[in-house]
C-alpha cells in the first residue's frame, strides 16, 4: 500500500489539486448521481408519458431503454476521449451535453423527439461518467482515495432507489401541470450549477508525455461498439418483445465482434500500437477477478431491485414513492459499509468479499421467503433488506478499491472505462436474466401470484451470489 499511495502524488498533474479533493469529489459525484438517476427515474414516469404522448409499447421501451443502450455502448469511447482531450474537458463537455439533452427531453413534443433526445442523454452520460473514476484516481491519494471510492460505490448503490423515489415525487406533484416533464427538467438547474462549480474546482488538464499523442483506436472502437450493441440491445428490449428470434440471433452474433476485437487489440499491442484498452490493465493483478465479481454483484443488485420493485408495486399495490422508500435501508447500509470498511479489523477485511456475497445470498433468500405467502414480510423484511445492502457493499467496494489500487495513473482512463462498462453491462444483464425469471414464474395476478415469482427469483439471486462468493475466495498472486 505504501507504493500505491506514493505513486499518484508523484505523478499528480496539478499539485494544488491534492489540497481540495473534497469539493472536487462532491461535484463529480453529484453529476454522476444525476446521470445514474436518469437510468431509473423515467421508469416511474413511463405510464404518464405513454398516456400524454400516445406512445406505443415499442416507443415507450426506447424512451426508457434508449438511454441505457447508448450509455453502455459508448462508455469505453467516453473513457478514451477523456484520456485524449483531458478529463476536465471531457467531464464538462459531457455535463453540458447531458444538461442540454435533459432540457430537450423535457420540451419534447412527441415520442420521436423524446427517443432521439434520450439517446443523446445516454451518449452524454457515457462521456461524463468514466471521467469520475479517472479524476478520483488522479486527484486523491492514500486513504483519501479509499474514502472517495467508497463514496463512489455508495452513489452507484443509491441511484436505483433514489430514481424511484424522485420519480414518484415529481410525477405525483405534477409541478405547474407539467406531469412527466419535471423528471427531465429538474436536471437543468442542477446541471448548470454543477458546470459552474466544476469549472472552479476541477484541475486544469495538463497532458503528459505519450498520453497527449496516443491515437484513438478507431477499428477497435467500431468492433467493441458493435459487440456491445449486439449484446445489450436484445437484453434491454427482449423481455417486452417476448424474446423474438432476432434477440437470440443478436446475442449469438455478438460473439463474433467480441472475438474480432480481442484478436485485433492483441495484434495491435504486439505491433507497439495503442489499443483501446491497454493490455497491462487487463493483466493487472486481480483485475480479471475484479471484473467477474463486479459483473456478478451488479447483476444481483439490478435483478433484486427490479424484481422486488415489480412485486411490491404490482403484487402488493405499493405506490412508486412507497416502494422506493422501502428499499432505502438497503441503499443506506450499502453506503455506510462502503465508506467504513477500511476501518474494520484486518481479518474482517480479508473475508469481506466472499462474506459479502454469502450475506447477500442469505439475505436475498430471506426476502423471498418472507414475501412468499403474499404478505408484506413484516419487520423482519427490513432486517433482510439491510443484509442485502451490507452484503453487496462488502462484495463490491473492496473489489473496486483493490482493483484500482495498483493501476498506473496513465491507465486510469482504461481502467475506469472497463470497470464502468462492466458495471453497466452487469446491471443490464441482471434485469434481463432475473427480471425475465420473475415475470415468467408469476403464477397469476395479485400478491400471491407475484410472490411465487419473487421467491423463485430470490432463490436464483442467492445462487448467483454464492457463485460470486466462490470467485471471492480465489486469490491471484501479483
């Protein structure tokens, strides 16, 4: 840890930055929270959007999912652009575009316009969000970096719940008779304020050595974008479409560009070129295991929130606001564990990742069992929800921190793009797999029929968590 703590300070681009890491962290995480919120907040407003704009089912899917699709596809590109033009410039450009697109979404006159502006929003988020990890890596050192990464984890955990709560409040309030439009327009004043603050607290970009002339790997970018598109689009749209043949063809076809991307990048690296993701990042000690663990925990997190939300809203009849508040303890304890785990005894830290997965498995199964009879689960449900949050934080936060601890500063963009993409793909995969399982195993309308689906889904989530625990027990020697 001593070497890791010294290296970023030696390579710091702006010596003055280390004196003000707090304001920088607050600003970049606030922007990230706003962008993550938009992944979930629109789902709550979807019925109102459909009624007012007379949107078809397919059109509504694209309104909700278009953001996620462009976001997932362009994340690696956003990370690389930050490395080329500077993380400050990329962050400010992404935030400005996101704020403008939010205004356009709020003013959209029809479904086509709303879909187009949602796609732009997703592209803006893909430019904005990868810079957060890079800025944390480059401007925080030692324990300050650990705390910053804990806060980063907490923001990711609370996005889903906060999106549902905020969406419920804004749609229910019907501000100025605007119905669904405030879920987008609320981003405008927040985005403008963050732009002003960002220009004040973010360090100016100072390019170093080869980073200034590192070319953009366009063939790799095209291959990776095609692969991610073929993989994520059917996962996002498949359930609502009833999993037609094109979704399965697309999923299978994604193997080809993924394989071509890997082969091209390896060949480019051997020739001394600059691949989209530096091979040394993938070879970094523990990075492969970190990717697997993050993929699993994010899939479990997204699948749990999706299935449980459908159950309590559709089966138990809770409103969007009440269901969001119901899961608030999960998000809260995730944040607390993520921020404090480094202060725990060393022997607990060693067992935190596998132990976190095991706790998630037990708690997920407990949630399913408590809701299995069609009831509300009583007080014990909240105990189980706390266990889910604590378990996922134990599995995720140390994994992320340790994966980034030995990444060289010049590889921060590659590492952030990779891990943020894995996080997003994990969430999409979780909703697709566990959401489909939940919906297909519902035995009928009402609480009891929904509870059967919830029990089966919770069991599957527990099994996935156990697989994560097995991965957590594997230690790769540096």
